């Protein structure tokens, strides 16, 4: 008996998901009608929309700030590396940093920058 009710509910829910939400077609099961009312209310909620937009703006700002911080840290890291290489007389090797990623990583490790 419970299995039959569950199967009926599952079929109604599948119908709801596939058609009723978009078309507004009437549902027979009260639980599905209740769910539809709640979904509709959420969709129409300006407050929810505003909260979502505020959250998205905050995430975008954090992402932008993270990128800026990463660029600043990377620039400082490379300046430190170049200064160490100049100090050690490796001026001719500095141009390799841009061309040879493996060499750059080796130099960063050598000077304990990573």
C-alpha cells in the first residue's frame, strides 16, 4: 500500500517537474499543488532575488580581490627572485625566467621563494 502511494507520488512529482512548473497545469495531488505554490512563491520573491544578486556581487568582488592579490604576490615574488639573481651575478640568466618555466621553478626553489 505504501509502495503504491509512493509510486503515485513519484509519478505526480515527475509530472510536476516536467510540465506543471512551466505551464501552470493543474495537479491532482495536494502535496504537489502545495509544492507548486511554494516554488511559485520563491520564484516571485523579490527578496530572494535581491539576496541572490547581493551574494553574487559579493562573490564577484571576492574573486576580483583574490586575482588582484595573486598578481601582486606574483609580482613581488619575481622581483625578489630577480634581486637574488642580480646579487649572485646571474644577470645573463634572468631572461631565461620568462622562456623556461622549469628553470624559473628551479630558481624559485633555489632561493626558497616557493
